[in-house]
């Protein structure tokens, strides 16, 4: 009887998990399918799910109209550098909060997290004027700094959580053996926290890749990433849903492929220290 109840629960949980997964994946699937339709079929009512004429015309138009490679390269540079720079700053900060805490450590962590609740549009105007004065408008360097700063609280929080799971006695033993602070961070702490650091890098790379608000407001041509590439397919004449879907598919494809191949490392890092 107990085994039957357990099996039924497993079936219900599995079914529920699949239903949630399909619900989340459906918009992505619909976007991909729409990208292979004609504009008339893309806006047909009722929607055409399967019985439509597959075409690559939308991708041909998108590639001819836009320099996809330049947008892709900008996204890689901006997301990659902002993630690496943020991690270089966050590792020492998280180390100090995890192993040398003060009475205000928790307050500082909560304050850092509270900055993520600030509406981005509330600080757009001063940052925009500052970028104009510093010559950073429509530049990769400017976007790297902005994306690094807005994701820094998440990086610090994640690394702090991972570092707290590492026994402090190991670092004390390294100090007793004569390790300097730099050696402690590079040769002792970092190798032990590789799963957590890797998942933090992956998650923040994805966040930086998907950032649209700042990229659309602080770039025009030179530093425009793939989010601006997608936005370029909305015009005063209206939305061309098939071509917009093709551009969206080309923008999300690299990050989907990265997530697919690194899912084991991401799950391993997110559960790092969860089970003793």
C-alpha cells in the first residue's frame, strides 16, 4: 500500500514537473515555429500550429538587412567582460564577508540586494548624462561597467552563500602553513568553490546577455548587442512578427546552446553545499 502511494506521488510530481516545463518552454517553441512562417501565417487567426508552409525567407531577410555577426560579437564581449570583471570584484568581497564578518555584514548584504529593487528608469537620466560627459555613450566599455554594477549584488550574494559552506578551518590551516592572502584566495578557496563560481559566472552571463533596458537606452549603433538587434524589427509601420521571431530565434540560440551544454555544471553549482 505504502509503495503504491509512493509510486502515485512520483507519477503526479513527474507529470506536474513536465507540465510546468512545457508551459515555460512553449513561448520559445512558438517563437521558433513563427520564424518559419510567412507574415500572413504568423498573424493568422486562429493560430496555425503545424499545418503551415515552412520557409527560410525570414532568416534570409534578417541576415541581408542586418549585420548579425557584429551584434553577436558585441553581446559576447559585453556579457563576457561584465561577468568576469564582476566576479573579480565579488570574490574578495564575498570572501571577506564569509570569513571575516563584521557586525554590519548582514546589513551590507541586505543593502546590496535592495539596490536590485530600484526601478532602472529612476536612474536612467543621471547615468545617461554621465555617459555623455564621459564619452561612454554607445560604447562597449560603458555597457560593461553598467551591467557589471547591476549584477554585482547577485554575484556577491551567490559567492557569499557558496563560501559559507566551506569550512573556515581549511583556510586557517593554509595560513598556518604560510599562505598569503593572495595564495589563499587563488590556490585554496577558488579551487574548492569552482562549482559555485562556475554557476555564478554562467547565471550572470545569461543575465547580461538578456539585458534589454540599458542596452536599448545607452547604445545606438557601435555597441548595440543582440537585444538591440531584436528591437530593430519593430517599426512605425507595425510589427513584422515572422521576421521579429526569426531575429529573436537568432538572438537566443547561442545562449540556449550554452545553457544546454552547461546544464550539469549549472545545476551542480546551484546545489553546491546543499547536502552535507
